[in-house]
């Protein structure tokens, strides 16, 4: 039963994507529904399985490793699945407006969208390094296609830059996979732990894979492709890219680090990862502070917020793992909400240049409200999911007596407040707020509702943390269990 | 020098050529070729270093490389399509910083 449900969770969107390409235009709306709507119901089956038995392993079609495809469902992958399904469904509500089935644009957009969805579900389930390579390529190529889907020159250029870097990153990752196989004779994330001796070859292999993934995750100083790509993509695409696609690369680094290499002593490397995270937080925030366009501010904010996910490595405790997981969830919702709201503003005003947005809150109250709520969570103000994540980070740093990281988390919050209040101040307090916005058209209501729902989700995450944190605790990696 | 060392050296040289091409050339087609050369280097390395299992060649690295080639071909095709579209929209197939317009829409 669980096997079938998991297979459907991947293959239903995949088949729907294929259907959306080959079937006549009139079928598109049906294909979208088939590919998206049954997923939350299907996910209940694996959820029950994890609740009762903890983890679940599938050898697809009865072929086990190394040549078969093995999937492993554990609490962390279940969390990622729920996050991906939930976010994709809510963002699809918005995409249903901006890419309404029936148009040519929709015909180009939805197959890629469904393929990306299927690829990400498969990626978080995969238990073997090579299958992860294939799904990672699927995710990256569809993501790049989605950035370029409207054919605007700036987006095309950003997509091209992303493609070249992503191809290089994939090659580094693949080389690492090949070396690991040469060393251990297995490709399974969870089976290689005992066989992986920290010799120079294994260390090189691990470093190659992690650098490849850091490029795909746009971690400073490998972030150069991200702001242009996320800032110029269509709204729903920016939302899912910032909320999910970059995060799955970090999720994979966690898997390699805390599962496959759990026997290694990685203290020095962990400090280095933490420093990269810290630089990302400071650089991303400062760059966000000086951007003239709203979507670019949000994109640079993603560069900064991704840095927190790397603080898990130096802190390396159960509490830090909960903090990082919770940050992943709340940032995902808040950032998706902000990108959708920014897309609605851009569509109504015709520009997202900050200087032209004075007084827009009177015309587009829902969107500005969603933007502000998302911002509250990103800044880490209570009561929000972002606040809880930052609080857990502070607690983890406090317990580890890691004062440097503690100061960094506080500083990151202050910088986020600075660049987000700059946006809100221009919109709500600018002296020119009473003129020039009369021509603004209202965005479609449901598109604003989608942004608002995600923003509310990020706030509500501050109250309903218990089940999620329990789930994260049940899925702690072997080395971090208290 | 045995043959496998030779292959590893050849792979290293190829990889270097690829990295050089990717950084130096401005035209996107050359950049895509450069990435493909880097890919060939990695495929060569993987096949050359795959040890035999019980007297037979190990099929797993071969399968990895084969899949890698398929992915590289499709990614290259996609990259070329992207390049053509960029050429149609902007009149050139480069990514120079100087053509980055102040885009307001």
C-alpha cells in the first residue's frame, strides 16, 4: 500500500506532465488536476506508515541496489514531501491565474511545472546517489526551463547562466559519485556509512559532491546566478525556486554529511561551512539593502536566508537540526508568499522598482499585507515560524556556548529587518504616496489569496510547531541523537 | 606508465581544456562545448578507473556514464535552444555584463 502510494506521488505528476504535452489543449486543466490534487490524500498513507514504523524502504519493481532504484522514506523525507506538495499546491493556485489553461503560455508552463513537482518528490525519496543525480538534473533543467518560459531577454540570460553553472555542478557531483562507487562498491546513501573510510579519495569524492551541491544551492560565494534567475522568473516560478528548489540541494548535503559520513570527524569542515553560511547571511542582506527592485530584494534575501541552513554544520546538535528544519519550512512559506505578492504588485503596477511603489498599499492592500506578513517571518519577529526557527538557533548556539554563531543569528535578524522595513517604509510612508497610483489595476483576487495563505502559513507555523518538531525529532540523523 | 594512469592524465588534461574554454570564450556555443569537454573528461575517468569485478568489467560505472551521456546530450540540446532564443531576442549569443539592460518590466 505504501509502495503504491509513493509510486503514485512521483508518477502521477510525471504522467500528467506527459499528458499535458501530448494531449490537446482542452485536456490541460484536467491534467493539472490529476497531477496535483490527489497528492495530499496520497501522502496520508506514507504519513501513517512513518507514524507507526518510523522508516520505510522501497526497491522499485523489485530491483534493489546497485542497479535498481531504492527509495527510503523517513521522517525528514516525509517532511520534505509535505512541504513540496503543500507549497506547490498553494503556488499552483496563483499559477492557475498567471498561466490560465487555454493560453499558449499555459501550454508551455504546466508540463514543466508538473515535471519539476515530480522530480522533487522523487529526489527527496531517493536513497541512492546516482538516482539523486538523475532527479537533480530533472529538477534543475525544468527549473531553468521555467525561468525562461516567458522568453524575456533578462530571464533568458539568467537561465543560461544558471544552466552553465548547474551543468558544471552536476559534473562535479557525478565525479564524486563515481569515486565513491570505486571506493565502497555501493551507491546507497544509507548503506555506505560503514564502508566509507575517510581516506583521501573518499574525502575528495565527498568534497566534489558537496561543492556541486553548494553551487546548486547558491551558497555564497557560489550564489552569483541566483538573484538574476529568481528575480526575473515569473512569480510562481520564483516562489517555488526560492522556497524549494535551492533547499533540496542543502537537504542532500545534510544527508551526505549526517547520514553517509556520520562516522567521520568533520569539525574543521563544519566550521568552514558555518563561515560560508555566515558570509551568505551578511553579504545577502547587505546586497538586499541596496537593490532598486522589489523582486531582486527578495531574491538577495534568499541568498542570505540560505546561510542559516549551513549553521547546522558547526552547531551539530539535535536542537540545531530542529532549528534548521524549521527555518527551511518557515522561510519556504514566507519567501513564496513574498514572491507571489511581488508578482501581483509587478503585474498591477507594471514595474517593481521600489521608487514607483509609494502608496501602493491603498490599491493592493491584500498583496502588501501578504508581503508584510512574509517579511515578519523572515525578520524573525514573534509570533511567526521564522521567529521560532531563529529562537531555536539561538538556543542551540547558547547551549553549545558558540557565541560567534549566536551573534551572527541576531545580526542576521537585524539586517533582515533593515532591508524589509526599507521596502515597507517606501510603500507605506513615502511622501509621494497620494499621487500617481490611480491607474493601477487590481490583481486577480485568487492570486492575492494564494500569497496571503502562504504568508499566514508562515505566521501560523509559529503556533503549531509541536507536530512538526516531533516529526523532525523522530528523524534525527544517527550522529545527532541526544 | 600503465594505461590507466594515461587515461587519468588524459582526463585531467581534457578537464583543464574544458575549464579554460568555459572561462575564456564569450560565445555561448563555445561555452556549451567546453562544458561537454569537461563532461567527457569525467566520463573517461569513471570508465578508466572502474576496476573489474570477478574478472568481468564492472557494469555499474558503465551504466552511470551511459546515463550521464544521455543527460549531457539533452542538457546541451536545451542549452542550444536557449542560446538560439537568446540570439533571436537580443541579436547576440553572449552573456557579457555590458548587455545587461536596466530591466524594468
